[in-house]
C-alpha cells in the first residue's frame, strides 16, 4: 500500500473517532434535555395513572425514553458523517493538497513516474495534516462544555422538587387543550322550585317550573339547516316595532301589590289613572 | 521513457517558451496550444487573419523542437500526389526503375497553409495521412516519421473559391487555435525586432526523442474522477437541448479535452490535471466541433460564448 494511503487511513480513523465522540456528546446533551423535560412535567406521576400494564418499574421509562430520543436525534444530526468526503474536507483546509489528494487517491492503483511523484508529494503534504486540524479540539471542548451544562441542569432539576410543574396545573392545561374540562364537571340540576326566586339564578336549573309545569331547558344540538349558529341570519330575528295599541292598565301586567291597590280605587279614579296611562303610552 | 525527461520537463518547457519568444512576440496562448497539440500527438487548425506569423510560429516551434518542417501551400489545383509523393522513373545502371519520391507530408511538422483552398480530394489525402500516420502510394504503405504534427491554417476572410472542411474532417483536429492581432506594445516590439539587420533566430531546445518522451508522459498525467466527469459533462451538455446549438460535439471531444488538459498540466509544471486545465481546453477543443444554429450565428454569437455558458452551467 502506498505511503500516502497509510497516512490517509490513519487520518480517517482519527477523524471518525472524533466524529463518534461528537455523536456521543450530542446524544448525552439531547438525553439531558428530554430527561429534564420529563422530570419537569412529572411524567412518572402520569405514567402511574395509566391503566396499561407495564412489565417493568415505571421509574425506568423517562430515562429510557430520553435516551432513545437522544440517540435518535443524534443519529439524525450525524447521519451524513459517514458520507462526508474526507478528501474534499482536507483539500479545503490545506490548499496545497487541492486536487492533488483526490487525484492521487482516484489513481491509487496505478503507477507511473508522474503519479509516483504526485503520491510522494501528497504523502509529504499529509504529514502536516492531523485529525485535530480537521475537527478542532476547540470544537470538541465547546461541545463537551455544552453537554456538561445540560447534564448539570438535569441533576439540579432531578434533585429539586420545586422545579416541577404542579400536577393539577398540567391536568388543567391538558383539559383545556383537549377540551375535556366541561364534560368532566358534573353539575347538579337546579331546584325547579327555586327558579325565579331571589338568588335562584345561580343554581343554573335545567328544569324550570312554568305555570306549574316542569319544562326541560336543556338545549339539544340541532340538525339540518338553520340549527347551527352560523346558519342563523343576523337579521332573521330582529324585533319589529308593533303598531300603537290602547293601553289598559287594569288588564296589563301590574305587580300583585299594585293591582290590589288599584282595585281599591273608585271608578272615577280608576278611569283617570287609565286615561293617564293611555296618554303616557303615546309619548 | 526516461525519468530524466520528466524531472527536467519544467525546465524544458520554460526554455522552449523563452526560445520561441525570441522570434515570436506575444501569441503566448497560441504557442502554448500548438505545443499542447504536439504533446497530445495530434493536429491543430489555426484560424487567423493574414500576416499574424502563423508560418513563422510553426517553423520556429519545429526548429526549437529539432523537427523536420515542411510547408504545403494549398491551392485548388494541388493534387494528392503533390502531398504524399509519387513514383518517378529512375535510370540506375542502364535499368529503368520506379523510385518513390516522398512528398512534403514526410516531415515531422507539416504546415498545410490555407487547407480550405485545396480540393476535397487533396484534403482527404492530407487528412488520411493525419489520421493513419502513414501514406499508401500504389501498393505500398509508407509510415510517416514520428512525431507527426499537422498545423492546418484557414483564413476567415476571402471565402470565395474555397472548399470548407466538412465537420467530420474538422473533428480530426484536436484544437482550433485562434490567433488574434497583437497588442500595441507587442506590435511595437515586432517592429523593433524585424526592422534591423539581425533577424532573431531560434536554437534547438530538445531532441526528437525527448519530444516523443514528453508525448508519452502527457498520457501519464493523472486526473481525478470528478474532474474527468466535468470534462465529459461539458461535452454531453453540447449535445443536450440548447437553443444555440445545432449539433454538439462527439465523444472524440471528451478524449480531446482530457488529453489536452493533461498536456497543459505538464506544460504548466503540474503532475495532476486541474479543473482549470479542463475549462481552458474546452474552448479550443469544442470551438470547431460545436455547430451553432442559424439564429445564433445571425445574432453574431460565437462558439466560445456558447462554451462559456456551458462551462458556467456544468458542475
């Protein structure tokens, strides 16, 4: 094997080792993020509430799930690592090897004076190249620091119960989001006898007593045309002013107390009051 | 092939250019392309206006390379035998015998001046010699000396009474070299050199065997796969649907670009073909192989412009 190929192989394995390390660090960082989220949202509590049969301790699920997420996302992020054209990468960093390295590599199985000279030139050029220069140590260290920060955050979250969102808040939020909240509240039907009396309005009765009859006030969802709110025309049920009608105060809905007081008046007084009411109605 | 030729190739080409430069002012690109065609063991077609030192350039190159040079001035009445040679009757010891008198094609470097003025029959004889590197007269075949290089010239003006070379025959020329008018400074230098009593002359730089060695070395110059792909893609792009191109280049153009790029790399002192070599050689290789549409020609478009567009678009 040509000398430059041996050096290239060594360089390749060095670069791939660094890439593997980067993959590992990314996986740990992503694991930390997901595990922290699972702790914060009390995943274990909710898993305990499920009715499914889980054959292993529930406390294992959040870290295992976080690890799976970490591995999956890190794999997606690094999926192109193996396909990286190392020769182009080296040529970009070391312009003196530009086009020479690929030419020597593509013609590695051939031999002639010119090619041998090129291979030896490339071999000399590769002496100056190291995997540290392609994937810098600085890059690795920064990635390591990020991972340590995330891991530390996870440890703090795991040891401090105050960081967790209260279960009730999550449940409420879940109910609001899923729209299950209204269905879950079981309202007691109001006392029909109390309807219409002072304070009775808070009872939100479903059955009202009108003229001695119990009327079901439940509004059922409609069907076909016109039952949907959107189908109701804005102008459909407008009030229309009716024509003036002679007022008969005695026949009108006067309160019980007012009615008995009116009945005690003389006929003249009654007529005068009625006339007054008629005149007032015309204003 | 001697290792020495390779190690000294940089010096050889530098000295060659310096020596030719003593006689030829400017025209560096044209001289370089002539040398490329010689290194590729192929032929070149030169198109230029009269008086641009075509004959002087090629004769200077032949002197510097220590090669036998001959010139054929093509005219409509030029016969194939005027090029290839013919049998003459000779009296040897009272006995009359046929003796083959070799024509001007039996040289290392042949300048076929104004090849488009020769009749198609004579052009064919010339092009056959170029292709086969041998001449058949009567029943006998005579191989031509190596290296064998033909530089044919065409005059872009005065096209009356000419027989333009058919596309199939143009394809046999590796390069079409354009020689342009010199710059003002160069013209000033030309006037200075050629208005004195001492006419500049050129010395031999390399031997015939070294030329042959360099021809072999040219084919050994390695090329990367992606660069080779680019050359092929360029040629294929000329055959793809293009509003400016009537007919594209043949696969011979792909061979031509890669071979010429190898020679250029060697001349430039590189031991590998660069993308720059491919791009530079695409013009002279495709110039006479790509046929433009009538509409493009009417607009005054040149093949070089079309090639430039292709180079931009091809990866």
